[in-house]
């Protein structure tokens, strides 16, 4: 069963409470999302490390309930 955008946001914010999360359903099918996450926790981390933090927040749902996630991350400007 596909994940809803609000579930994705809740998981990310549970792990990164300060995160600004923007999610777009790319196909309207609840299976393909674009997500932008801005968090101070990313400061000084590589892009790969930032993405790993978000994937960890999703607790193994990537590739299962959540089929595709185009992810952009950054620390606040």
C-alpha cells in the first residue's frame, strides 16, 4: 500500500524536528514523490550523509511502501 505524503513528513519530522519538509506527489499515485528537506542537522554533512539521515528517518519504507523519492536536502541558508 502506498504511503501518504503526511506520513512521510511525520516520519522525517520525528527524526529531524526542525526540518522544513516540502513533498510533491509527482504522479498522483501516492507512489512517486519529490521531497525537499531543510534541517540544521545537515550542517557540515555531505549530501550523501544528509540523504542517509532522511532514509533512516523513513525506517526501511523506501523501496517497499515508498516506491520512489526524488530527494533534495540542505542546511538552512
